[in-house]
C-alpha cells in the first residue's frame, strides 16, 4: 500500500469534533482513476460524525459498539459490532453514537483519486 503525506493527513484529520480517521492503507484498484483507502474510524461517545459525502463508495465494518446510521433517503438504522454497511458515492450521511463508549469501525473507501476523502454537507 502506498501512503502520501496529504492523504494520511486528510484521513487522520477529524472531520467533525466527534469523528477521527486513521489511515491504514491506500492502493490503486482495477477501476481507472480510483483508489481504495482503508482507515480506522472512531465516533466519540455522544457524538455525531457530521453530515458528509465521499467521492466514491464507503464500505464499513463496525468492530466495537453500535452507531445510528443516517443515510439521506433511507430510514435510520442501528449498526452493531459485527455488522457492516455501504454508503454509495455522493450520498449524504451521518453517524450518531448515542452511547457512553466510542464506536470503532474499519472503513474502506473506493474513491476518485485526488479528491478529498470526505466533504461536509449541509
């Protein structure tokens, strides 16, 4: 896996006060112009990730805790440790951790190269 300083800083920077991402790896995929970014994601107790989008699909697996997933156009859903979810490219979504413990996920993002991993949404 190849790391660039800007990609690592971008993935590690908090998106909102309650969300952190730590870059684990990054590599080209078979689709031209796209790459896979793998990150450890944490939503702090009582926090929200913040409404945002990605320039590609997000595939995430919850390793600890449970989170309320809010995807525009879909009913809210609770995702627990051992479960996964997919958010299509460009779809606005948020995650709310209503518990007193951090929620930990492994996120895989298959995104357009050169674009920010996440963009805040209204």
